[in-house]
C-alpha cells in the first residue's frame, strides 16, 4: 500500500548520502518503508511523481465518496 510520495530534496531521508550526486530520486512511502526510485531526468521524475499523486488523489476521492454514501445510507447497488 502506498501512502504518499517523497519528492522534496529537503524531506529526503538520505540527502546527506546523496549531496555530491547529481542523480534524481523520488520515493514512495509504504507500510514497509520508503521505496526509492532513480530517474533519468527532472522531466522523467516529475512525470512519475505527478502520475502517482494523481492516482493517490483518485483513490482518496473514491474512499471519501464511499464513506459519505455510507454515512447518508445511500446504496450503490440498483
């Protein structure tokens, strides 16, 4: 399960190890810890981060809608 994306250099837990490196990374926050991904370019990194954040937003929106319908006692079946 993915909880979020770690994209900011200042928030990167391994930044001291990577200070001399020009490589670009982003991470996924999961129940097992942070999964680290190396990217080819800033554009490549941004496309991945944007796509994952979009999908996480869709999941959160669907969960919120389902909770609201349950609260209002609205059935989703016909």
